[in-house]
C-alpha cells in the first residue's frame, strides 16, 4: 500500500504526518522546534515542488509513505490518482490523506511568511509554534490512517 499525505505546500502538515507515520517523530511527545526543522522536507518545499510526489519512507507494516504539495486543489490528487490507476490498470492500492484539516492559523501564517514571502526567520518561528500546537491533531490523523490501513489489510490480504 502507498500512503500519500497531501496539503497545500507539501512542507508542513503533510511532512509532520509522514514523519509520525514512518516513526521519525514519536506520537507520544510533541517535537521541539529543532526536531521539526531537522525533518526532511519540513519548511523546504518551494513553488517548483508542487505536484511532485516525494517519498518519505516506510512504516512498520511495509507501506510506502509519500508527501505531496497540491496547492488549493484538495480534490485533485484523488481524481488524478484514481484516473491513472484506472487508465493504466494499476493494482497497487493507495490511500490519499488530506492533512489540511490539522492546520491552524499559526501554521498558515508562518508557512506563508517562510515559503511565500521568503521571511524564514519569523516564518519558521511561527510555523514551528503552530506545528507543535497542531501536533496532537496530526498524531490522531495518522493513527486513524493506520487503523484504516490495518482494517483494509484484514479484508483484502
């Protein structure tokens, strides 16, 4: 199974979810700002990276985890992936997870300042603060995703 976490820029909430899912971040402890800033892809994607599927690792069950920045087109990944799977008879199942539901205003503002306006000093301060506040919601989303993956494996071994 391939798990694709997606959000507007593919650089904050989707990266957090992918990091929790692959075990880079512990679900039991809110990460420090340094922990966040040391994550691959965290606050590093740019406009040229939108639409690019970035591998992030595997989980304990061997599922491959990816990150995707999709701008404001929240339904686009689902439409595109389902269409490609059908057109090319792809049998590898995938699960798309929209992480935008975990965002808060601090993450949006900080991300805009850091990535959009290139004001990384203040932007990263705000986005890491927001990410730490949103962390319990991110962990809950990942746990729900893993539970869903486990249920699907039981039904379709």
